[in-house]
């Protein structure tokens, strides 16, 4: 997921054009990251040191890692770590930016350092994004919630994130959770949950985004937000909530699901806390919604 955050940063700073980023993200899926880029990402080497190894390689038929150790830039353990990371790396974005001539090694090193400073993320949090560590990533964007009081919303969102990555789109970028007094929506996929810990959940988006979401989950191209699309959206949320309630049942918390539904053109007015987490997918934005009590709806028409 790191590439989605770093790529968005490059767009915000106007360091790359949207069409260039789309091309780079598409190309990275079939490429293998180079150790030099990984070494810069990890902070083990700087751009000057990587360039020096490249110059030595031009004169000697030797591997990058061997020469880096010989020159004292890497230890054996660091090289092993980089080689393991190479197999599952998110550093390809930087590599392709360099190969396509958008950045030099020096510029990439500088921009990456500035991103880490501007993002206000710790080294561990940056690593969690690079490793696609869902548990740690969920915690990053739930910092606004108290550690114990909001344990169930935290666990619920973590599972929601896992299911989005598993079934819908692994190119997701979240924003931090916020608490709002009300929430207007175009379309909202919802499902009430009753029992000893009743809560309300769902996700909202435009018709176009939800149609694409439904098409991916149904594994067929849907023309619009028709009955088939709404059934697909409801099935996704029902499946997700069923998995979550099963986890709670193992902890002795018994809850019941209400019927999933798609609501159109309304405003959510919560009875308690209402959390919103914007989630940017490759095809548009959805807003994850969680309330610790069933809310009221104003100016809403229910889509059947």
C-alpha cells in the first residue's frame, strides 16, 4: 500500500502527472525491484553510494550486493534483509520513476525523505505500509479513536480493510478516521446489527463507484446500480458482517444481522458517535461508516 500513499504525495506536490503515475503503477506489477532502490528506501545506502556501486558494476561482472558489502556499505544481514524484501517489495514505484527518467537517484532519495517527514509517520508505520501489514495499517488510521473504548470499531475496520483488499482492490489508500455530527451521501450500503453491542455500519460512494465495486464482487460487468448490483453490494456487506459476528461469537458476544440495503440521497444523523474513514480505491472513493448506535436518516429514499 506504500506506493498508493507515496504516489498520491507526488501528485499533491505536482512532481508527477496523473497519467504518468497510472502508467508507473501499472508497470510495477510486472517488474522486479532493484537492490539499489531498496537500499535507499531502507536507509542503508544513499544515492551517491548506489551510483558508485553501479559504476563499479560497469567495470566488473559482479552482483550489487557483493560489491556493496565489499565497499562497506552493507552488512551480510542487511543484504539478506534486502534480498528477502526484494521478493515482496513495494519499492518498484521508485525504481520505475528512475528508469523512466522522471527522477534521478538523488532526487528520489530527497523526495522520499521529504515524504517521510511530511507524512508524520514513524519508521515502523512506513514499514507497515510497505509490508501491507493490515493490522498495523488499520491502527495508523484509527489513531483518533481511544485505545480501549473503541476496540470493536477498530477490529471491525481491520476486517473490512482485509475484505476490501481480498475481494475488491488491493490498491487502497485510507485517510485518518474522523468523527462527524452528520453525513450526507449519494448512495449508502448499510446493515444494522442488534444485540448486546448494537452498532451500524456501511460504506457510501457515488453510483459510478458502487457499480464498479459491485461488478468486481459479482465477477461480471454490471451496467448500472440496478437490482443485480444492489444484491452484490448487500452480499459483500452481509458476508463481511457475518465473518465479524462469527469472531465476536467466539468471544461470547452474540449479535444479529438485519437486512442489508442500499439507500439513496440522504443524510445520516447519528444517535451517538459516527466515524467516517475515506478509502481511495483505484476506481474511486468510498467512505467507510461506523456508528455505535443505529442512526436516523433524513431526506432519504430507499432503493429496493
